[in-house]
């Protein structure tokens, strides 16, 4: 399952409940599009704002609607005990893989992060994906720590941060990771604005926020890159520059939430407070990029 497009859908919600109807629709839309896997309860899935019971419900809905598409589930939490409970819940609900970010309030040390992953590795029976998201977790994985974690039996993929925008530097980064990691561990790119660059540099899959709402354009970029049409893949990504600028300004979650509401796929209010949608003026700018996305 760690190839192609791993699409990360929004978990639409308000202060009272998860919008289950809208969430089901988003999952059905992605399954019909032929994504390789679904990444639920990632950062776009609002996992940090949900209770354990709500997270169980989201996983259950996703597995039910995904059909044959494998579901990967985010299990990040502040305490190792909570992470292990969430891992067990997800496996019982039918998750085919788990995604773990080192969530913290107190800044974590490398040994603490290693022990977290080792504890999870020893407790689970499905593949584990390492989620390196320093912008959210405030923890940066060193290459040395990558190397140590690569020895864990369940580690099957790494979701890396955005690669450098320079093509040569991006390739050097992916090459360095490929030398460091065994072949059994897939290197997946994220940071949607730089995903085409990462795929062209040798990334094996795309963990995508945009793919959770507009899978077709992301699949197009992936297929162009895989076919050796790297300039075309980068050109298509470059045409989305107005969207990438909004991602940088607001964070991708707020932008895809605004797009989902604009398309009528969710209610207008679809984020947990205190998160708010993008400004009205910038929402108008989304209109210019919608034809390409659709």
C-alpha cells in the first residue's frame, strides 16, 4: 500500500459532533477515484481535536466506506499509553497500517522518541509509518534517528517533510535517505507544494492533503512523474501556485476545509474551534484554481 497516492481526507466537524454524512461522502469519493490508500486522522483529519471514542468512530466509518482501499490511521497522542490504546482501537476496526507522529507538549528528546516507536512497534501487528512533521510536533528527526528506527520490524514507510525546492538538492536528499534506509521502507513525500519535486527526485509515494479532496490532479502528477515526464509533472504543480500560496499562509487544513465547503461536500462550518476558515477575500482566490483542480 505504500506506493502511489495516499490521500488524507478532512474530518468535517463542528463543536457538537463529527459530520458523519459528509465524512462518508469524502471517503466514497476517494475510493471511487482509485487512490492507493487512505490516511485518516492525520493532521488534515483533525486527530488532535477528537476524543478516543470519536477517533474510533472515524476509523470505523472510513473502513466501512473504503471498500478494498486500505486505510492507514493516525495514532498520535501525548502519552505512550494513549498511543497504544489508539493503535489497538484502529487495528480492531480494520486499519491496514498505522501512522505515528511524536506528539508532545514538553519537547521530546531523541531517546524518548525512539522508545515511543519501539513500544508501538512491539505492540502492533500491522505496518507502521513514521510521520515526520516538525512544523506541528516541534520535533525534527535526525538521519541518525531514522537509521535507528529503520531497524524496527513493523516500520514500513516514512512520511518525510517537504524536500528542497531545488531539483538537485531534492534528489540529493532522497538519495541520502535511500542509502540510509533498507529497501523495505518506502520514502513518501509530503508538503504538497513540493511533492512533484520529491516524486521526481525518487520519492515512492505522495502523502497528500490535496489528494484527500482532489485526488485526480494528484494522481495525474504522480503518473507523469512515474512515466518519466518530470517537466510536465512539475509544470502541473507550478500551475497550482496560487493554491500553494494559500497553503503557506493559512496551513493546508484551513484551505481544504474551505474548498470542501465551497464544493458543497461539507457544511460551511467544518472545523473545530478555535480554528476558523480562511478570509473571504482569499476564499475568492480559490475560484481561479478550481477549474484545474476539478
